[in-house]
């Protein structure tokens, strides 16, 4: 099974809306990131660990993610430790744009995806989910016609 390790603060910095939010409310930006990732991974079979620097504030609930706070260490140190202790580093996909961390992961045989690339993928996936929800909610032709302003002749 694939094991995603996500550098949370790094990813927040690559999603414009979250980066703006983080300047005002760090906790809210973390909660929104968890929500986006939960939706992205909803149908994927994977183990996902999301790392944040610092200490937890209010607990963030997630259906798919294990959330790890670095506390006295840095998130990078915690991520390196998780990779080093893994029995199957080849199954790890690290999401980060931190060059030092990415290099460490590659040396350990992990796959690395930049936060910029992953952010685009998450945004694209969440947009598709929104469209699917709208389409699924339209159960009958009359409702569809009303939504798009189509009148019967």
C-alpha cells in the first residue's frame, strides 16, 4: 500500500487561498488543508501522514489522515525519522518542495512529488468532485431545465 507523507506547512505555502488564510489564522488554514486532503484521498487506498511544525492547537478531525505535530523538533526532522524507520521506503511518496528533505527521501528510495505539482492535482480533483456533486443532485430533467433556464416549447 502506498504511504503518503505530506509536509503540511510547505503544501499550505503552495495553495494561494491557504497561504492567505494562514497569515490571518494558522489553525483555519490547517483545517482547510485537512478538508481538501480528506476529499482528495476519499477513494484512494493509501496511508497518509500529514506533518505540521509546532504544537497542536484545537484537534483537527480527519477520516483519512494521521496528523503529526513536530512539537520541539522541526517537521522535516519528524519526516526524516518516519522515512528512516519505514520498512518499505519504496512505497513512500513524499509531498514537499523542500530541497534538503526531497534529497533525503530520494536517497532512501522514496518517490517525491513537489508541493506545487500536488497542489494543482488536489485543486483539480476537488473541482471535479464539486461538479460530480452538482450533477448527482439533479435527479430529474425538469430540475436540470430549471437550473439552466431551459423552457419547454
